């Protein structure tokens, strides 16, 4: 994840405060293999498109993407809520909408791809890994090095927290150092690269399995105090 992001963040125009990602199904990934960058850009919109907004789009609507001069086309829109784009049916019931939220900022600790591949066996594993690496606050490298030893950062995986330890002037997160600093940064998002996963303890793993619903305490989204 970290190496991939480092390579593509200068190419992907992610300056927009909102975005929509069309995620192909598992069989589609298996059939197509790893997507080239151009196709990744073609699956990302620089706008927020909720399920309700998507169902309201008339057939023939052109939707901009991150791929320059290339848009998606709404090819069918039905009164029963079924929508197809570029002749591909969209499962609007499976839409995950994380916004809008006022002043929502995120920090992502992105492990290198090989670390993820060693642990993830299916899509649900990838989602769990992603949630445990996302902190609901914008923390640049300058912010990270100001954290005190013993600081605990909340994440989007309920019950999973990131313990900060400081050795000299260098912070580590659950014992893992940052290897790529501020590899991507915008108004509401900063990404730091790691060479290992932030691992779950046995107790946290059971919490995550039972309640990893993608929600996070709303009080934490407004710069709550960490301990």
C-alpha cells in the first residue's frame, strides 16, 4: 500500500475534499488482475456521489473521473433504484458513504504491499487492515514527532488503538517506525508509509471481528484529546 501510494499520489489528482470510488467485485479483480494506473483513475470520481444522488441521475449523464478527458456514462436509471454505469450494474445497497462530515480529517498509516499480502486472505481482511490504520485526525510528520511517549491514537476499527512510543526523537506506532514521511498530504488527509502492519492483539482481534462496522466515536473526529 505504501509503495503503491508513493508511486501514484503525484499522478492521482486527489486535491478534492471529497471523492467517490467504484470498487469492482472480487471475481472482476481475479479475472483482470492488478489494475493499471489509468484504470484506477477511471474508477475514481473527484466528487461525492451518494447512493440517492446516483439513483437520481438520468440515463446519459456524464460523470467526470480522475482520468483526464474521460467520463463515465449513466447507461440505465430505473424507478426501482437500479443504476448502471458504462453498462455495469451498480449495487447501490452496497454503497459505503462516509460523508459529509464537518471538518473531518484523516491520517492513514499505509503498510508496504508485501506486509498486507502476507496477512490478508480475502476482502474482509483488507477492510479490517485498512480501518486499523486510519486515525480520525490530521497528523503530519511535524505533529507526530510532537506526540508524547504513551500517547494512544484511536482508529476506525472499534477497540483497536495505536500506542505511541518515543525513542530519542523518533516516534514508533505499535513498535513500527514511519519510513515514508508525509508521502501524501492535502487539506483533510495525510498518508505516512510503514514497513510493517500495525498488528492486533488477541483481545483487539476479537473486538474487531465483532464490531468493525466502519464507525468511529464522533467525539474523536473533532480533535478529541488523546491519552
